[in-house]
């Protein structure tokens, strides 16, 4: 899963600066192979340079999709727990 996909729909707001979503980054993704869960840590910064971080746990589900040629391949889809 790409950072762009992990950032889709995520917003960051600051009490003074308002919406600071344009500063959002995916700082770290830690996958627990035993449970299939992942912890995604996001970071955002306000105009004063203060950085806030928040982590969320997600369930990783394997999906199978067809390529345009009709071949089958595996991928992963995030789903909030």
C-alpha cells in the first residue's frame, strides 16, 4: 500500500492554524505478520513548526484482483479495525 493510499481521507487540524492536512506524512508502518494487523503512524506540522503524531491500528486483508490480461495476483487492502 502506498503512502498516497494511506493518506487518502486523512485530515489534520490545528487549533490555531486550522487545516494542516497538506503537511501530513506517513511516518512509519509496522506490520505484525502473526496477526495481520498494521500500525500506521502519521505526522503533521503547524506553522510554528510543532509536530503532532498519531498512530492507528488497521487490519490488513488480502485481496485477489484480475489484471487486464486476466491473470490473478494478490494485494492488500486496509480496513479500519
